[in-house]
C-alpha cells in the first residue's frame, strides 16, 4: 500500500479538457457540474462524466482538490480511479469524494478502466478490453464476455451488471447475473416495445434505484428509466427534439427527494419535469431559447437545486436561469458575461454560487438572482 501512494498522489492534479470526438454531446464530453442538495461541495467534471474531478467549496468559493479521471458514486461519497502505467499495470484508487482523501490504492496486472460504481460507492466494476471480448472484474469475481460490451451500471447489491452489447447494426441492453453468470436481455415494462435511440447523458439516483438516461430518437427523445433493483426498464417519451448539440446541452437534475427529474434545455427553450413515481411527464415549461448556433460542445450543462427543492438553477452558454419548482415558472435569465463551468447552492439555500471559467466565483441571491457581495 505505501509503495502505491506516491503514484496516486502524483495524478491528483488538474488535467486539461480532453478533445471531443465528432458528435459527442456537450453533456457527455463537455464541462459539467453537480452538487448534492444541502452540500457545500460542488463537483466539476472538466472533461465529461468519466474524466477528472474538481471539488469546490460553495461557502468559501475556492477549489479544494482535484482527482484524475474516474467515476463518482451517485451518493457523492466515493470516487474511483484507474491509472494505467507504462509497465502494463493499473493502479486503482478509491477516494473519499467529500475530502479528496485516498482511502485505498492497489495495483493490478494489465490495463483496466472503471466501468461503473455502485450508488453507495462500496462496489465497482473494472474492465479490460481484448480484441474480441471484454473482461469484467467485480469484487472477487471475473467474467469474460464475447463481443463488444460497454458497462452501463451496477445494481445496488452488486449482484448484477447492466451492459450495452454493440452489434454491427445497433445494440442490445443486457444484464449479467454475477453469481450464476447468466446473461439475459434487459426487459422493458412493455414487452412488445423495442427500444432504439442514441444515449445522450444520464443521472443516477442516490438511493441506487434508478439510472435515468436521456435518449435521442429520430425527431424526438425519451428517458430510459432503468430500475437497478428489479432490472426492468421503462421509457418516458419527452416533448424535446434536437440534434446532438442542442439536445445534448440538456441538464438532468433530481429533486432533493428524488421523486422528480428536471430536464432543462437552454437551446430548446424547454424545461420538462418527469414524475418518477408515475414515470410520466408532469410539467412542460417554455422559455426563450438561446440561439442553437451558439452551442459550445466543450461546455456542458449544469443544474442545481436548493435543499428544500423550491428553486432550480441551470446554465447554458454565458447565462444562468432560475426556476421556481412550486409555481412552474422560469423566474429570470441572468447573463453572467462569462462561460459557466459549474454552479451550486450554498447549504442554507440563500445564495447560488456560479463558477466562471476565468473569473472569481459569482454569488447570486437564490430568489431574485441579484448579485451579492
């Protein structure tokens, strides 16, 4: 363990944004942020949701620490990294995301990457790709799957891995039962329905129940709500339509009690609320959209909600919007004048802290949007 500490500490430094692949949605590869309701820590991902992690203190307005590429658990408590060395070994690190402190580090033979982390951060999936197969490690088990597979999620109890199996003309969603090694298709709540579309971005609930993925399909979109406990998937059609950049600039934010999912699309001028108990759209709010030609693919969307769930903030371009969840009204669009890389409410809910790219943090009154000193 002591021998691994220097290597892990060397990679705990800021990393530049990764180059975007052609057609990669801003919410997937661009800079995004997240903050748990009532927390004083804001997590910023400068290179997408699988890239490096930066933690900012919302009370003091300063960056606290940076970690290398990895995955953050849904409850915001654990961050898992996998650093590949020239010796064809991989150093895995488990960090306390609240403090940035290394909890454990160890070395593995071969080149591994982190595929998924359970909602509580206790378990995670490691992947190693071969020419015609992929090797999956979860805890003490090891599995070899033929073909091209991508890990989508891990069940809360760590007994099931959800996969995207890629074929020449599309993909299938599958599940691997780790105890029995049984591989089966992911079931839809409507057996006769065939799901097809392109995944844009996703958010998971802190309790480990749902993985909520925004999909684009033809001239529309939907939320693929995967129940990670039962393994059954549900599709919720959305009144949102756009290309990979406009739809890909949609911020997915959960209410504090995780009963609602808010999808805020600045370049489409829509804010859609999804009732996660009924699995249906409960509200659609229109507001003036930003010009679609102004989408910056390197800047993803960010959203945050107050601890009491009353106010939702979301960003796009050089603007921030305040949305009153009780009345269903977009109260104000605030022009920051700087590109926003993250935002979050202070724990008391009275101030919204906006982190611009090249300026000091900006504090706004949570209700009015007026600048605070």
